[in-house]
């Protein structure tokens, strides 16, 4: 493995280590399109790596970098598009 590949691998591991995952209970979704809209809006936000929203369970799982975005910001984004979100504490 070349130096470039080792450096890239280290960067990827460090990036993954800084990510946090939270689950949110989302109220107000009426269909799977609502879930897709939430995912699209969240994933356009700097610092959010991935959002997986499940309409049937009314839950959104968000992976994000705490250095760039936080729980309050995520709830605010969801609220701005018409839904209510509350973090599910582990």
C-alpha cells in the first residue's frame, strides 16, 4: 500500500471516529415521501454524513460531525420543513 493510500485510510478512520449517531422520534410524517424529504434536507447540511428516516417507525437516524452540527441544529432543520423531532436518549 502506497503512502497516499495509507494517508487516505488514516483520514477515513479519523473521520469515522469523530462522527456521532443520534436517533430522533419524528412526528407529522404522512408518507414515505416525507421521510425522503427529511433525509434530503439533512444530508444537504454541512457536517451531516447520513440520515436514514423510517416512515413506518417514525424515526430518523442521523450520523454527523459534532464539530460542525449538533442536536439542536438537526431538530431545527426538521422543524423548518414542518415536522417535530425529539432526540431518543439511549
